[in-house]
C-alpha cells in the first residue's frame, strides 16, 4: 500500500527542490532524484501519479526561474571577463544560431537560461518548457518505475504498462 502524504510529504518536497534547481540551471541531479522517486513508487513507497505531477510542476517552475535569470542577467553572465570568457562567448554564439535555426524546438535541447538570454517570448517559452518537462518527467519516471518493477519480479504486462497508460492497481 502506498504510504500516506503525511509521512512522505518531505520526499515530494525534496523531489521538487532537486528538479526545480536542475531545470533552473544549478548543478543538481534532477534526473537522479526523479529516478529515485519513481523507483520508490515502483515499490509502493510513493505514489507514481504524485511523483509525475511534482516533477512536471518543478520542471516548469525551475525552467521559468532559469529563463528569468537568462533574460535579466544572461548576457552579462556570458560576457563577463575571466578565465572561460572565450568559451562562454562561443557557447552564446552557438545558442543564438540554434534559436535562429530551430526556434521553439531549441527549448528541448538547451538550458532555460539560454532561452531567456535568446529573448524567446515568455509565453512561448512557458508552453514549450511545460511540454518539455512533461515529456522528460514521463520518460524518466516510466523507465525507472519499469526497471524497479522488473527488478523485483513483477513481469506481467500489467506491471509494465501501468506507468504508460495509467492502469489502476
């Protein structure tokens, strides 16, 4: 039986923080945190639907924070003098070319800070970042959940399909 929210709220909060920080651009391991939470869900210690909702919302919140940082301070951060200035300028150049060529699709392959620095319209970024967060969350969580179920001897089609099509237990 899945543990109640009263005893697991802190795990969801920790997941939110790790995923949001990761999507904002901090070197935090959001993918590992989501994978660990999905593994816990596969062992019925957390609720898979709640894990997915928290991860999607955290990805959106973190992405919007990263976007705001890029929009406000992105150019100054990239152009500041220092040891890696040439590398940052090259990265800025590549990012601008990517946005010119691919437009909104660049959201799926660049950090949120780059979207803000490239001055992507905020409403457009919010929509595509949400879709990116949803796709990432479902793919990581479903993979980790499936591995967790298989590793513990659950080999039926029902166990494998559950995270994909939301089959009730």
